[in-house]
């Protein structure tokens, strides 16, 4: 597997140095421990929001640090949860006296490390609330699994909550909003290829030339089901049908449709997917009012896509439209 | 026959060597049903542990375990960091103030530590996790000690029980962690966390058992 890197062990560090060099006008980078915060952190009197996760999902989360989205982000090693000392230091760095929200994707590692970090932060006298995102419908949410994974809805929650915090909402209001976004969003992803963790040197799983993996997560792990490759229209139905059924989305609903590239799939294909999604939803009386199309929550160079639908209301629509200025997402500012 | 601070350091070093040797094997197991980083993460964590311990003044048993805990928590990441971190933190708490450990002390400390991991991760036996190796190990350890067996025997039985538990994860359908997203497809693969836990019990046997005693007597 060919990669554009130097020493595989130094990838995360070199990436952070690159981010600092490119976006030093908007963010500050800490190297011990690793975290990224908005340049004007801590913003006094504002509820702060941080998130974090393994590296390899860029631009999530570090690329979403800035005005109108995250105050801080903690990058772990590739596909590995960051550690409590990172979140603890980052929480301190962004705390403006109105508390800090931790947006946590539902993976065992993320949940455990953020739990320990929240304990540390509270011990430092900072009010912390955590909301766990678990929008993936591929996994049955039962007693017999680690629960549903946090995927595409994470990006939407970070934007919407970031806007609310920017406009002066309290910690409990922002946390409640985060729970609302999570409760109204559903996602499902698929892969055409696996991906290679730099330090491992080979793909996490093998997929045949005529195969695809349905129900993937974002860490190169195998999904629920392997099938023969199908055309995009069929793939969109395979992903969207369970999404629509699960919430459920109903005729008359207004949604934000997020077609996410896993990293290795070109925009030309994502637009083919969006076209199919638009027709599928239109045929069911569901209106797409907003969209996001592109690689926003990736899995290194994995080829594939995920679809997230968020049922919109006046509040979430307004907050989605609000200005944002981060390296990964920017409009109105 | 008692476990000393020196042997405790040897135990940690043996486990660290093990994580280095078995890095690719553990990563391979984790690729089958996870995201392919268990070996990489554990090796990174234990290397950092040894760098800390080798650079520091000699410490007592409890301090050694606590250093292992804090270092793993801040370097391993994922679920393994908090879980192994909790295991060693509890070992550190349970051995506070002890210059040496009897077989009974070791059994009690490890039992408390494993229960701590269960409280943090909320796994129960058959979930297909490290607990499936560690629960049988502590049961075997405690039984041996209750029967009056010597330390070597107790350690050997714990290692064997961990190995049996590890192999027994193969047919299980995972109910915890990343493997649980695979559903039925997780069956037929050995759990990487149970494997590193077996290697931990193996390291304890080598460091605290008869071979170690003989070597230090020579």
C-alpha cells in the first residue's frame, strides 16, 4: 500500500505540524499532550464544545475547530481513541466559565477515555456534560453489542451545537440540542475497499474485486455483510431503506441529507449517489432541504460512502445555516 | 516463597517483551474482528512503561504498578488503555505498603484488579473479551491458594486457565467492543484482548514462579 508519509510512527505529529503551519491564523496546536483549540480559546462567557477521536477521519475532528463549531479537538493515534490526559488538558484550555460539552462517538474506547477525562475535569472544578452519538443503524442496538456506532451525525451535531454555543446557549441547552440532533439522525455506510493503518502496513481486511461491505464503521473494520458489488442506485436503496425505516422518516419530513465520502471515493461518484438519494427520498415524499456532500468523516483512503439523514426543525435548520469558520467547513464567516 | 519488587519489575518487563514479540500476531487478531491496532497500541504503551521504569529510582511493588497504570492510560488509547490501566491501578492500590506478596496476596490483588476492569468495561464472561481469559485465571489462582498449593503451582494453573479461556473465545459471538458490530461474523476468531491477557498471566508465571526463584538463587 503506497502512502504519502514519512516514518509511519510520526504521521500524527507531522499532520499536526502541517495543520499548525496551514491554519495557525485560526487554531493553536498542543504537542504534549496532543490537542487543537481555536486561536482565541478560552472564549470567556461562552459554553465550550470539544470532541476527539482517532486520527484518520480528517477533517473530523481537528478540521472542525474554529468559530461556530468546535472549541477544541483531541486526536488520538490512527483509529485509536485519544487518552484522558488529552481531553482533560483540552477541556481546561477551552473552558470559558460556562462549562464544556464533550461530544463523544459511541465506541468503547472513546466512551471509556472520555469518561475518565470528564472525571478529571470535574476534579479541576470545570462543569462537563457528555453526549454520546450513536446514529449508525447497521448495528442492532441491543444488550448483545457495544451499541450503535457514532458516525455521520457527529459532524452535524458539532456544527449545529457549535452555532448554538456561539450564540450564547448554556451548557444544558447545548447538551439538550446535541441529544436532539442524535435522536433525529440515522446513518449507514458501505465500503468498496478496506484501508491501511500506516503502522500496520497492510489493509485491515481484504475485499474482492467484485465485492462490497455493507454496514461499515469508520475504522477500517469489517461491516455487517459482504455482498456482490451493485450499481449506485441499488447501493443507495440498501443504505437508505433501513435509515428511513429506523427513525422512521415519514412522508412530509424535511431533512438534511449528508452524503459522506469515506476518503477514497471521488466527488463524481458522491454526486451520482446524491442523485440517487434525492430521487429515492422524493419518491417517498421526503424533502431534502439542506445537503452536505464530500469527505467529512473519513476512514483514511477507504473507498465508499455513508448516508446520514437528519430530520430538520426550525431550530436545527437555522443553526445549520449559521456562520462557521473552520478549516474543514466554512460559510458565512 | 514471596513475590518481590524486583520480580514485579521483571513481570512488567516480560509482559513488555511479549507485547513487542507478539505485536503483529495481536494486530492480526484485531484486524479479523476489530480495527487492527491492539498489538500496535499495547507495544507502544509497554515500551513507554519500560522507558519510565528504567529511568526511575527503584520503587516498591505498588508504585511500580501505579506507574504502569498511568503510563498505559496516557499512551495506549482505545478501550485497552483504560481497561489495562484500571487493572494495573487496582493492582497498585491492592498492594499498597507491601514489601513482598504471598501467593494469597497475589490472588487477592489480581482478583480485585479484574473486578475493577469488569466494573469499568461492564463486560461479563462470554462477551468475548479479556475477561474471558482473566476470570478463569483468578478463579484458578484463588482455588489453588485455598487448597494450599505453592506459588509456582498456583501461577501455572492461572496461566493454563487463561489459555483455555482465551481459546474458548474462538466460537463466541462478541457482545462488547468493536467486534460486537460484526455480529455472527465475530465467531470463529480468537479475541485479541483475551490473548494479551493470557500473555500477561504467562509473564506473571515466568517472573514469579520457580524459574525466577532458581535464577535469583544462582
